[in-house]
C-alpha cells in the first residue's frame, strides 16, 4: 500500500467476483468460529482489508467513468459493478449478521465503539438476497441518468455548452441573455422529458417493490436506513421542516425581495435568481490553475494539517475540477481505500460556485483524509448528514482568504454565500418533503409528481 503514486498510476483490475466472494465467505467463517477475542478481532481486520480491495477497484472505476462518460472501457466496467455491487452487499450483509451476534461483541464494542454495531443492524434492515436483481436494475437506472445529463449539448450563440459550463450564462448582466440561456438549458430537459420521467418512474416503483419485499410499508423507512439515520426518525425530520417553514422561509423571502430591489426589477423572475447584483456577481478573478494556486496558499496558511492534506491532493493528481465534454455533472468527494487518498471531482465553470465546490469538497476530503487510518471502513466517513458538517464548515473556514479569489467583489461573494446558505434550507427541506410524498404515493403518475413538486415549491 502506498499513498505516493499519482492518481493516473493507480492500477485498476476488474475483480473476479466468484473468487473474491469465496475468499470473503471463508473470512466470515473464521470470524464466526474464532475461539477467543483476539482471534475474532484479527478475523475482523482481515475482512476489513479484503473489503478494501473490492471497494478500491469499484471507486476507481466510478471516478474514471464520471470523468469521461464517453470512455467505452469504463462504461463497460461501470455496468459490471452495477451488477456486482448488490452481490457485494450480500457478502457484507453476511458479515454483519455474524458481527451483531459476535461471541466477543463486548470486546469488539469496547475497541471499536457501539456505532459500528448500530450501522450493521441498520444495514441488515435494508438488504435481502430477494432484492438483489432489483438493486442491479436500480444501479443501471442511476448510471443511465448520469450519462444522459453528461452528454447534454446546449447550443448558445454559436458555442456548445454542457449542463455545467452553461451555468455561467445564467449570471449574465443582460436580462434577455439570462432568459434565453435558461430557455436553452431547460430546453434540454424538455426535449428529454419522457426519458427523465421514465427513469424516475421506474426507480420509484423499483424502490417501493424492494421496500415492501423487505417488510417496510414503503421506501421511506428503507431510505432512512440507507442514509444511516441511526438516531432520528421521519417524525423528527417533519418537525425540522415545520421550523424551516415557520422561521427560515420568511427570511429567504426577504432576501429575494432585497435582490429585486437591488436589481431595480418590477418582478423577480426565475431567470433573475442567479444574478445577485447590478454590475455583476462576484466571480473568481483567474482561471482554474490560478484558483488552485490560491487554494494551496489558503490551505498552507490555515493549518499544518490542511497544508499536508492539500499538498497530498495536489502532488498526486487527486482532483479533477474543470468542466468538459462527456464529464458527469455535479461535484463529489470519494475515498480510494488502498491508496488512503480522497478524490475531489467538480465542474468549474467560471462562477463563484467554483470556490464553493472546491472548499466544500475539500471539507469532505480533509475529514476522510484525517480518518484514513481507521481499520474499520465504516468509520472512514460519518453518517450522510454528519458529513455535511465538515464540508459546509470548511466553506466558512475559508472566508478569511476569499479576497485572494474575488478581490474587490469579496463582500458581494460573502453576502451571496451567506444568503445562499440560508436560502438552501427551504430548498433542501422541500426536496425532502417531496421525497416523502412520492415514496408514500409510489403509483403517482409523472404529472401527479410534477404537480406535487409545484405545490411544495410554493409552500417553501
């Protein structure tokens, strides 16, 4: 194991799943049959190491597929993992069944903590071999959706954009240009509406089928288990939504009213929302390499720990930041187990979001980099929502260095960033509320789902 190779040199080999599974089941047998606590702990370590081998290859494939979704080799490899990942989950589930009833559980809990066992017990609720083929179909739908968005070609004034690079057009100072750009972007979704709605409809019905097969009333509770929500329920989340509606929605509405006043508009239209200030939004003053240079200075100055982390990412080519043809949309951070290295993926497009996504994903990456030496894979990451504490905190830890990126428009950036963080809360709970409704009503038509979204959008 080494962490000093560059990402391009990380070796990928498709796992022979039958051979891998046979070895995995042998290790689980050793764990269950251990005659003392030390032997059971050693067997557990061996299982964790074996899991890292598979997960390293799966993550490498996923990264390289998302970097270029037109790459035929990794497209085929991703299709392979879409089929094998549920089988891998079956193997891990067999291990979890033995873990929760381990002979020396008290010893293991004392060393690794109770959270590992809570996560294992939650995982047992969300999988059975009966749903394996449905999981494979769900994976294929997710890959189809990602590829459809990645291959978008949006023509605007003689130039071709993808969904990521087109975002800067929404911030144009000319209102007619903003509207035309939005029409072009939404035109892609309108053109492909039937495909998007078919993928969504298929996924909702698949998830409902899986949930009922596992004994749930619908997918909601299964979804909570997938998101590792070990200590709060749908009732708690509903209460949170009500507080956001009562206290944050009025604030977000006031922020929008102030934007309308700043821009001198009679009405604030959907195509005005990304344009925050007359004279232009804060945008990075340099190209991507310039941004990375300033980010390096920032993380060198922030702390010795962030300096070591960011230079590791930089020196080993562990960031793919710039939008280009065929690249998947969005941004993410993942972890490559056997190289003990995070990987940051984003789509720089010339807007302030370039800085937001870099600092946000660096927050995830720094957390997992600091957790890289845990022997238990479950502890590389916190639970899903807890992960966002690290990423969103990093966005604000970076504030003292924002003048390096935005110069005289730094105050505009900080206002938009803070206002956007507040305004995100109603949007986030709107999405959550929508998910509850569609999974509680899995037989809704696409039109009924669209109507539900519009109703909730007005509410929040």
